[in-house]
C-alpha cells in the first residue's frame, strides 16, 4: 500500500512539473486545493493507464521497440499521456494535453521526473 501511495505522489509530482514547463498541458481549477485534488486524481488515472494499458501496448509493439532500439517508448509514453487526458475529460477532471508532440515532450519530462522522485522517495520495501 505504501508503494502505491509513493508511486502516486511521484506521478503527481512529475505531472505537476510537466504542467509547469509546458503551456499546452493544462490543469485548471478555482483554487489551489481543487487543483491539487485534481492533480492527485489525474495521477491515479495515469497510474492505472500505465499499469493496465501500457504493458499490452508494449507487447503488441515489440517489433517496433526492436526496430527503433527502444525509442518507440517515447511514442508509447505520449499515447499513455493522451489516453490519460482523454479519460480525465470523461471523468470531468480539468486536465488536458494539446497535441501529440506536446504529449511526447510531456511524456519524456514525466518519465525523467518520475524516475528521479522514485529514487528519492522511500518505496516501503524496508
């Protein structure tokens, strides 16, 4: 359970950095509290997408991974971010990613920041 909370916090932090750096990834809300709550909910959706959908997509696109020497991962991450944006819209969460190339850059930022936060934050395996 602690590992799940840490990963969600890392995802929320990584999403916050991407929102801060890229003007085409937006999170809106009336107050800071509402934005924080929305960010945590979006992080949960993003975590579920990465847990449920991403492994299937990676398996189906294995030849492209081999052909591009792993660079296709950037496309997969972008698609997961766009799927999260679409699901957030369905759940009436105020999170939006505008365009594929913004999603590619956002996915790269989120991957780097999430990795760094997962290194720094405790994982509960002690």
